[in-house]
């Protein structure tokens, strides 16, 4: 899934000046917000500033799912399963789940004693309704699982029938779009229900004016984790410029900021009144080649580009040391990511050899389409330009803002493109299905990549239960994809969170959301 | 007075024509932008069916003339351009909800700019071609050259992050906090137009300074201070008033940028978000309402100047 972030207007000069003025010296690192040894204190209002759009819709299966809508949904609703800070699957509304030996019937045991924020008890009916609604509506993040039926066995058990074995089911049901809503939306219309939704999550909507850049959540007193959440309320502000995020935190106007500009991390770490938390994410800055048309339909040319770019240096420079070097299309934080699949290593001589083999003349111009709005991506494009000049290719960089990029890129009106993408889950099938499986919804993420062998293995990977056999399948896929090089993972970015040091217990999930049920503010 | 009415009628007809042209232009330009509300909002997993559903829901599947027709009908019957493409709320109410913040900055910035420009112009004109004049000229050039977002960030770092005199961003609640949160944005916006105002006012003052009646006044032995207050400023003020009117558009544009730096939830902030989302309905709405505001203020300025200036009241050419 692509998560939308508003373009930052900050320029290099401004950031540099800001760092000079704020007395940036780099230096000491501070601990994680989760590492608090004292007892949590109940009460208080937490303020969070973030970039992006105002919350516009709280329907989990809405046609548009912006990052801020998604990151609000999981405070109000729960899912059957959930993913923790390491991306591992954990129980949530379901305490247990089990697939039959043929993999066609899944049984979910629901947690007992869970209530919605209006006091009604959660039953299997609510879960059946929610999954059926997701199947019927589809929305921005439709279910890929081949579900043929969902039924309530009893009040506390739900059975899901599949037409084919599908290992990622439990992970897929942990995504935002699989939020559990009350049966028949409590008899209300969609419009009325989602204006003030009822869920089982730690918070419920406090004040929400679509025309205001602030959004407030208040404590759900019926929350199933007793004594939680500690906070009385959480107030979000959306800003359109990430320089303002840092300033608001330094000026003590907010407690927490998300989407910290990477250039500012060192300065924030050197400030003892603040805490900086950096966690591996499912994000990656990635180059996609148009393999169906134009110069990069030539496999040798793609391989030449892959070997010409020094990804380690690129990562270090453009993420200011916060990211990890890209190796394979499955981010390092996702299960079965195979580092040995990094076959086309940085090697200028090999790149030149592959260029010669491709038959593309030296001095040929290739066009790199770049989604603007991130300082790092702009620099990465320039590094690629310089690297390809080394082997004799001229790169013309075309920077387009998000709305334009996402019109041009999906219509395949590009040669090669650079953007940031994020996996929806920690299961390797997710990113495999939409990036390299030609049966996925987006034609191998608009690259047009098609390999019968990869398609076959991807189908097997979906059906094989977790374990060594499944791990081998994804290792093979990653090797094959690396050889064909339809994409090039430059770096795996980190999620960066910075807070006042009085804030504790926030957990940052690799998909970018913050878990707040354990968060508290020291007096 | 009849000729004043005739001239005014001409001005009003002109204002209506400009407004109509703006409506068509705003609609055309917001549609001509590359990218669409669909690509800005749909995730990469969206199927073609979802894309078509959203297009139909937003009216983007209809031909342009049909969309323009809906816009004109909405404008005439409701004074609205329709629902936002992002959240489905009325664009008019979105703009009116945010107009207070923007207009406050504009008015405050205009006050600051007029006071500052008058002070600078008086000092410059009375010290023509001597060092205070030279220094101020350099300062004014710098004022034009400094981009508003850069100046805004620097002011925030100094006065908000370090000195903590003003909030870093956002609008304060309660009258005092509210005014305090508008000071830095207003100063930033004002800096953009002070040079223009000060330069023209200086030129006007110099012209009046050498006029016969000033020489006569000086000959009668009036003090310089009295000449300045009673003769110079009132005579230079009329052209300056026109200038304030024409600079309003520039100031509103500047305020839009300033709002995004200070995270003021005003119309400018909405404009930036709408452009990012290709919410062409909201963009069109903001352009139309802003243009109408500018046209009306310019019209009023013209009418007032014509009333105050006896030469123009007799039907002379506009300034």
C-alpha cells in the first residue's frame, strides 16, 4: 500500500540554518520511549503533531485510506489479530486461531468479556458482519484471501472457509481495513455510524471537525485491557510542513511528533529534554523499472543500473544513518527477507560489462521519474544520476508531485521511477503479491514484470504453512527477482518518533502507526 | 455627483466582468493541473472498479462543460461551489470556517505594514539622499528579497523556540492567546509588502514636498512638523490608499504561504492541502471567493478615493 504524505516544503538551506540556530552538535543518543522503569501514571492529555491530511473518513473500508485515517482507525477499532513493534503477529480480539489440516477452514476463538465503547458485548456476529462487509465493499485495501464463507459457530467462535489454502490469512486480518465494527453498524446508516463510530479500541472520537486540523480522541472507559488506556485523551494536529513539527516539539507545544525529518534526528537526540525512538519499518525507497516498454525492457540494462549504484553509501548519506541498506524487494523487517538474495552488488566493472552486453550505446539518455516531497528521494535521484554517469548513461530526472506521479506511474508512462512504498503486513506474500506476482492488482506494481516461475512459486508460498519449506520458497523468489531486477531496493527507511522525555510507553509499529494504550505521561 | 455615479457604474460593471472571468479561469486551471483527485486519494491497491466508483462519486466522469454547469448552478443558487472532493463537506462552509484566521492576519499585517511603511517613507523623504535614506533603501530591498517561508522559520526559531515569547504554530484559544499567535504570522506577511508601500509613499511625499503649496506653507513660517502632519501626509495619503487596495491581493497570497509555515488553520492552509489532493472543487472555491474579495475591496477603494478626491469626483480618470 502507498501511504500518502503531504509534501514538505522545507529546503536544504532552511534545514541547515535551522540546525545552526538550534545549536545542533550531533551526539548522544537517548533511550526508547518504551524503556521506562517507573510505574505508569493514569490521566493526562497527549498531544501529537504529524504531517499529512486531516482525518477525513473513519470507515475502515472507505475508498480512500490516507495514513492519518488509518493511524486513527486502530485507536478506535481492534482487529482479530495485531502486529507488534517487531511486526510479529499477536492476539487481539481473537485469542487463538487455527487452520484445518487442508488449510481450508480457519477457526478464530474470540476473547471473552470484550465490550464496544457503547457497552455492548462483542460477539461472533459482529466479526462475521465486519468480514462480510469488507469482502462486499472492497475499499482501498480489499481482502486478497479466497474467502468463500464466514460463519458464527457460537458467540465466541468464528469460522472462515477458503476455496484454497491461504497462509497469510491471520496476518491479513490484522490490517486497518479488517477493523471489527458492530453487527449491522448498530442499525445506523454508514454516514451516521462513522461520524461517531463505536469500536472496541482504547479510544473513541472526542471532537472531530473535518475543517479543523485538530482531531481529538478520548478514553474508552469500556476498554477490555483493564486499567488502560492511561491517557484521558489524545489530540492530533496535522501540519503541512515537517520543519514545523520539529519546532513545535522543541517549543514544547506538543508532546509527540511523527514523521521526523531525518536531517533533524541528530539535533533532536542531542536535546536532553527529548527522546528519539527509531524503529525498523516496512517502508522502502525503491526504483521500479518499466519492463514492458522502453529501454528497461532490456534485462541487461536493468542489471547494469542495479550494479552501478552504491546503495550502502546512498543509504548512509540520504537517511543520515537512520535507514538500512536495501537488499531485496522484501524489506529486512518482513518475515523471510533473504539477505543472500542481494546478488547484484555494487560493482562498476560488472555494471559496465552488463551495459555492453545490453547493446545500449554509451551516452544514451534514460528518464527517471521521481515522486517529489521528500528531500531524501531528491538526493537519491541525484546519486543515481551521478552513478549512472560513471558507466556512461545520462539520466534525466523528472520530479513530479504525488498526484501527478500517481497518474503517470500507473499509466506506465515512464522509463524508471523512484518512490517510497510500504508493505501492509509482515507476511512476505503481501509485498510479493503486489510487486512481483503478475496476477496481483497492479501489474507487478506498474513494472509489467512477468515471470512464470515467480508466479508459480508465489502461489505455492501463499498455500504453504509457515516453516522452512515456506522460507525456501521466498528465498527462491527473491533470488529470481534479483536476477531479473525489475525493482531496486535502495534503502529500508526507519520510522522515527520523537517525544518530550516525560512521555512513556508508546509503541511504534513497522507500518507507521503508534500504539497508545500503554502510553502515559510522567507528572 | 451624477458623473461620479456614472463612473462608479462603469467600475461595478468592470468588477462583475472580472469576477466572471475568474470563475471560468479558476475552473479551467484547477482541471488543467496534471494529476487528479483520484490519483491523489486512491492507494496503489485500488482496483479499476473502485477508481470508477470514486470518479462517479466525485463527478469526474462527466464532461468538463457539464462540471462547469454544475459549478455555475451551485454558485448562483447556493453561493457555493459544491462538496469537497476529499471529505464531502461544503466548500463554502470550509472556507468560512477558516476565513476568520486568514482575514485577521491580513488586517493585522496591513496595519503593521501601513504604520511601518509610513514611518520609513517619512524618514526617507525628509532625509532624501542622505544616509538614513540610503540605509532604509537597502533594508527595503532585503525585505523584497527574503522569501516569506524562510523569514517565518527564522522568526519562529528566535522568538518561539528560544525566547518562547510566541507560540511556535497554530491558533491560540482565548482572545489574548489568539492575538499572540497571530503576531509572528502578521509580521512575516507584512514584510512582503512594506517595501512596495514605503517606496511609493516616499515618492508621493517627495512630489508633494516640492509642490508650490508646501513652499508657500514653509514661507509663512509653519513648523516642519506641522507641514508634515497637515499638508504632506494627507496629500500623499490618497495615492497610498489606492496602493493599499491593489496590494491586498499580494498580501493575501503572502498570507497563504505564511499560514502553512505557522500551521494556522486558515484558507491558505486549506489551499495547500487542496492542491496536494487535487481537490479541484475546493481550489476553485478558494480562488473565486478570494478574487471576489479582492475585486470588492478594490472597487470600494476606487469609490472612496473618487469621493475624497475632488478632481476625480468630477469624473476624471482613475489613478
